[in-house]
C-alpha cells in the first residue's frame, strides 16, 4: 500500500511541473474566440453570410455527386 502512495505522490509532483496541458487549454480558448469572431462577422444563418456559402456549396456538391452516380 505504501508503494502506491509513493507512486501517486511522484505522479502528482510531475503533474504540477507539467505545463503542456495549460498551453493546450490556451489554444482551445483562442480557437473558440476565433470561431466566435468569424460567426459574429459573417453570421451563422443559412440566409446570409458564411452559412449561405457553406449551404450552397454542400447542395452543389451533393447534386454533382448524385448526377455522377445516377
């Protein structure tokens, strides 16, 4: 039982020193901010903005695939 606690204590000490997880979390926050900024700038609806471009592109690709298969 004592060996388990010693291994756990060593693992916790290493975890305290490890900063890679913090950096990864910061990248996630930055990516979320970029996505939010793009959504605010271009809109998210399918009637206007980037939503319309994506929707039109998906419809075009889908019809071309359907025509080439059928």
